[in-house]
C-alpha cells in the first residue's frame, strides 16, 4: 500500500504521467515507475540528513526560492558523494536547500542539514557552501555562494531575498538582493563599486583603470559578464 501511494505522487509530479497516458505498454511503464521509486527512495535515505520543513513563509508578491518555487532537477554533493535528485529547491530567503521526499501521504519537504552539504547544482547554476568550520580564515558570511567564474581571481555571488511590508492595506513582497565577491590570493573583496573592485586587483590596479576606460564598463552598472571580462583581462596582464 505504501508503494502505491508513493508511486501515485511520483506520477503527479513527474513527466511519467504524460508518458503513461500515451503508452500502449502499461506494464512496462509501471515497471519503470517501480525502478524510479526504488532509485528515489534509495537516494533519499542517503540524502536525508535534516528535518521536515514546517516553517511558514510570508505571503506576498514573488516567492522565496531560487529561479522558481517549483522543485527542479539538481545535483547535491554531500558525505563525499554526488547525488542526482529530481526534486530540489533552494530556499534563498532562509538559505536552506530542500528536497521532496516521497511518503505514503504525499511528498514531504525536507530541509537538508547545511553543515553536511559541500555544494549543489540547479539548472546549471553551481553553488558552494562556505563554512567557517571548513575555512578557518573565512571573512565573508557563511552560506551558499554561486560560483560564476573560477580562477586566480574568482567571482562568487550571494543570493538573498528579503520580505518587505508595503503600505497598510497592501500585500508585502519578496525582493531579490545580489552581492558580488571576488576571491583572490589576498582575500575576499565585496564589490559595491569602482573603488572596491580596484582594491581586489592590487598592483594591477592602474591597468584595470585603463581597461575600464577603454571598455566603457561602469562598475556600478556592470553585469556578471562585465565583471568576468575584467577578471579575464587581469589574467592577461604580464
């Protein structure tokens, strides 16, 4: 009975529902679902190092998650292993990684233990977990950071969401904040403008100033791609 209920929820949440309705070979598809069930349960038993999500989210415009409020396919690196999971969600508001765990009463949202996660990937976005317990000299807030560029100078992004209460009578809403950091051999630099960017490049500062003038890049308005262009230019300096 337990397997029946879990397979039922997998049918609802996965593309298999469409395949089943179109397939003439129902038995083969059921066998496929059983295999999917077995693989999901096996993964979940290894992954579950956390607790059931019970916290309530403020209701308003937007949502507290990365990209979308719906679970996505992802890869989680923990316990020295790589786990591929079909139902992963990053709660940016609380800085928590979640998975959907299938039970006989339906899918249950699990908040994974952050201290056990090394890294994860969702839709091609790769995040690392910065913990002071693993990085004694860490000088930035702990949490998940998206790696946009990795090299002698690396670009990392900290995604944040805050909930703002609007005027009386109006619903509040979630607001996205993005904080950029450059990691160099001299430490971490939070990029808030031209001065903080130049500080990250030390003795190459003057060359970077010339490049900014030539390229027309405004640090205040720069995109991630603009910052990466600056980093790549710095790598070409003799």
